[in-house]
């Protein structure tokens, strides 16, 4: 997975668990794509401080994901929804029973994930 996308998803799921200061710095650098130097100047801390804080936040967010797997589950469910969409586009090519069976099988696997 692209690193920027992964960081964004981790932040979307677990960002509220960071402190307000951590969120502010992380949003500036990672989400708003501001350099460490610019963020340091804006926030009144050193460039090294920004760098260390971003590394710490990444470790914290990755630790939450390692324990809770919310992003992983989200991506699996999204993939299964895409499978349902593909099936519905091809509905005319399948007989009704095969289509219903396929959708039910995917739906069951989504419910297992929840």
C-alpha cells in the first residue's frame, strides 16, 4: 500500500487517540504536506522535534493497527463491496441463482469480518 495512503488511513481511524499537539503536527506535515522546517517554524519547535514527533506518531498509529486491525478490516470489506459491484454489473451474464449465491457468499464473508 502506498505510504501516504496508509498514513492517511491510520490517521483517519486512530488520529483521535493522539494528543492535540501530536494531531496538529501530524496534520501539518503528513496531511498538509508541509516540510519539517516549515512546521517547526509555524509551531515554534525544532525541526528535529518535528521529525521525532512524526516518527513517534507513526509508531503509535501502527501499534493501534497491529492491535485492532481496523484499517485491515476496512480494506477487506471495501474489496468485497467492489466484488459485489462487479457482480451486479455482470448480472445479465449470470443466471439468477448463481448471482444470488455469489452475492450471499460475499455478504457472509463481510458479516464474518464484522
